[in-house]
């Protein structure tokens, strides 16, 4: 197990000096923040919620859904180099 990664399978390797993480916003988030996709390079270990804060400058809404590499995760899930992190507003239907 990699130090600081817990038991999650999203932590692929020891964090390199420079990470590159692809961020995608969907639906209402895409429209609200006028952002479809961006790449960030955090300085070290980071969670999905911290990436949201870095990209949009606001705390992640409690109702937001988060996915890392197309798998839903908790907002405090660690993100590794090369991951794709997607943020979705709550989904309703009828």
C-alpha cells in the first residue's frame, strides 16, 4: 500500500514531483462555471474536493457527485497522477 493512499484503488503510485489531472464538469456545473474541461497540476497529494476548490474557487456543493476514472467516489477520495475527475450536479428524473 502506498503511504497516504489508504485502501483505495485510485492511488496508482507514489505521487511524482508533478502530477497532471484532467478535470471535467458536466450539466449545470459546466454552464454555471463556463468550464467544460481543464488540466491541473497540483503540488502533491490532493482530494477530488480540493481539486474542485482549486478549479472553481468555491467549496464543493454537498449534493455534487464525483467520479474518478468513471467510478463514483466520495469527495474526499485521493486523486493520483493521470486520473480523470468528473463533477456532476445531482441528477433527477421523472
